[in-house]
């Protein structure tokens, strides 16, 4: 195989042995590459592969059956060929939509350039195992915080447009739309009808979610599906779909199945409705109830306003009935009377103080007069002083003979000459 000549080269030219050795001047032909891939795949051992059967083709009278095995979380699938004997020996009947584990050997067909699995054993995944896997996934997602209440967003009070992801011509669509419009007739819906069970459910629901989430006019998205078996509701516990809901910027309402159904979508959604009917009632308010509440609010407002006006009117009447407001001058008259009384008291006090002062002055004047030398002189006495130095003569020795004296009398003075002591 490695000795095959390259296209357009001489027969003696050799092809590169490894892919890394190829060049524009020494490429591998398609057949050579295909043979290399087939040889590599042929050396792969058998392995176990898990997936969902999305297509099963078994014709009567043939020994081989063909099915397509699809990844449950991604849009990837592989064809599988299996002997009917192996298919019949499966742990449970293999049908489209079933989850299976296949032991197969990869085979690559060089001419067609396709990869195929040749199965030698098929095991269907039981319901108990599926539920155990969902429970394990639930714990993982909860540990990541995808179910935390803190990350859930409130629903808008009155959304302009409601996005609805539901089955084609399903009763769930009817329940959501009819109940929502019965409560608020003007509500608009952007409806995306998709597969809600089977192999295509996850991809279609996820694509519808992404599309509606990208539209700014859509304010809330409802994912609705009617009741069904646990297997029918498995797509709504799919990890890829759960993460798609967690990534939505628009609030999401989960309305899957009945009250007792609890897919993982219910836990990651911003709001869980027990049924599609319940979802229709929760995404929009009831116009009748809102009108009643508005009427009650208006009544309470009118009552509160009336009560307030009555209370303020009574308070105003009480203020107006007070004497100070009934007769505003009364307050000034009282103050004027107080002022007159205080003025009278001040005048009497001043008069008494002046009278007492006059009496005190008269008493002191009498004392001064009684003690004054002038009063003594008025009684006939005289003050004798020497004329030369005005010294008071108190004894005869102070005025020897021929000493000139000055006599101070009550009404004047006299000059005299001392004759000395007798």
C-alpha cells in the first residue's frame, strides 16, 4: 500500500509513509487516505457506546438490521448494523426512542468514506437506571448552583409578548393560550411548535428556546407539555436542555406534565407551573381581578381621603373655636393689661423708693445739722482762731496777750485782741 505511485508521478515515485510527511508536491490520493483511515479504524478494539435509537430498519427475511444511534446531549449520530439474532437477544425490545448501550466494533468503508458500527450486543437502559442517572445529574447541577433560588428571576407583571414552546397542535398549547387570553385578552404569543418527546425533542426545544430568548420583545418563555410516561418526559431532564434554560436571559416558566411530574427543567426554570393550564394563569394577571383590585384601591383611597379631610376639618374647627382665634385682640388685651399692671407696680415701687430716699435724706440732713459746727454757732457759740495762722484757740495758752484773734460767728466774723489769761 505504501508503494503505490502518486497521481501524475513516475511509477518509481514513492508516497510519504506518514501524514506529516505529505507536501503539496507529494500529497496522498483520496483512496490512500481512505485506506489509511480504514486500517486505523480496523485496529480499534470493540467498545461500549451509549445513545438513543432514532431510526430502526428491520426488513422481514433479512439477517441484518440497521439503526441510527444518536447522542442524547448533542446532534451527533452513527449508523449501526446488527444481526437480527443480537437484536432479538436484547434485554428488552429495541424500539425507536429507546436508550441503549451497544457493544460494537467500528468499521470504516473506504469507498463511501463512512464510519459504521457493527454491534454484537445490545442492552436497553432500564427505567430505574435512567432515573438513577437523572438523580446523579440533579446532584451535579445543584452543586453548580443552577437550582439556587437566588438566581431565579421574577416574572413580569404584564408581559407584552409571551414565548411558548410546545408540541405541534398539542393540548398544552391550547391550555396555555386559552387560559392566558381568558385572563388578559390582549396578550400576544410567539408560539414555536416542536417535538416534545422522542429523539429530536432536545434539539428542537433547545433551538426554540434560543430563538425566543434572542427576541427582545419576548418577556417570558413558557415551555409546556402535557402528561406522559417517565420515558416521554426524559428530554426535559436532559443536561443540554437544562443548561440552555439556565443560560436564558428571559425568565422561563416550566409547565411539564402534571403536578406529580418533576423533570429537572422544573428545578432550573425561574418559575414552575404545575400544569400548562396553571402556566397560562400565572404568566398574565386576571383583568377581572385587576379591575376589582383597582376598584378596591379607589374605594380605600376615597375613604382615606374623606377621613383625612374630615379629621383636618375638625382640627381646623377646633383651632378656630379657640379664643385667640375667635377674638385675636384678646391676646393683645391680656398682654396690655399685664403691661399696665406691671407699669403701675413699677411706678408705685419707684414712688415708694423715692419717698423712702427723701425720708432717709431728711434724717441724714438732721443728723448732719445736729453735728454741724454751724448749728453750734447758731446757738451763740463762736470759733476763736489766731489771725496769723487760723489755728483754733482751745486754751488761754494758745492766745497770749496782744494776740490778734478772729472770731467766727453764725452770721459772720469779728476781730479781737487777746488780753491774756486773767
